[in-house]
C-alpha cells in the first residue's frame, strides 16, 4: 500500500507551522510533517484548531498521531482519535 501524502497548499502551510511548533518541543520537524499529512488523509484534522491548541492538547495530538499512526497503512490505530479531529470522517 502506498501512503497518501496529498495535501492542499493551505493544508501544507498549516502543517508546516504545526511541525515548526512541534520542533520547539523537541520533535523532528520532517517526521511530524509527514505524520500529519498521512494522518490528515485518514482522519481529517482541524489544522487551525491544532495550531492554536494550548501546549497540553497540542502535544497530546501530535505525539498521539506519531505513536498511533501505522506507517504501512496510513491509519490511526488503537482507537486513537486526535482532539482536533473533524466530526466528519472520510471513507
């Protein structure tokens, strides 16, 4: 299976800002950007909301995505649902 790294320009710009913020917490910027892109294609994320989250919610979602993303299927596993997940789910 091929992972879906598709994103609109607006989504990519927001994810880049999120990855930069995550870097301030010691997380790898590139890995965070890749994880967010793949996760957003499985579970649509409210990226504006994630970027504006207070630190505890921000770290919960970014680290949770990192820890629960299956890098072979692109699916968030273990029933993890980011706090910034949109109500509607694609699929």
